[in-house]
C-alpha cells in the first residue's frame, strides 16, 4: 500500500506530535536514565526544526520547553 503525499505528511505530523507528548511526559519523570533523556532531547530538537521550517512554528515554544525539561 502506498500513501499519498498528503497522507504521508499527515502521518508524519501526527507521529511528531505523539513523540513530543511522550517526551513531555518523560521529562516529568525522575526514573528515566540521562542517556535516554539526552537522545530524546536530540530527537525533539530535530522534530522542532522540521516542524518550524514546514510552517508549524506555533509549536516551537512548547517543544523548546520540553527540551529544557529533558535537560533538567
């Protein structure tokens, strides 16, 4: 099965939001190892870059807050 470009873009966007929500939850936990938090922060940073350059800059502040929380 091949997705249309629009469906693929929507899937990618929803996946990015889901990963961000999971990262936001992980950022509140004290039992997540530092290496996992560091790697996840890198992924969130990359997602943020793609989202902003594709016109979804409204999410920037929230993703940056998640990155900072993962760094704490």
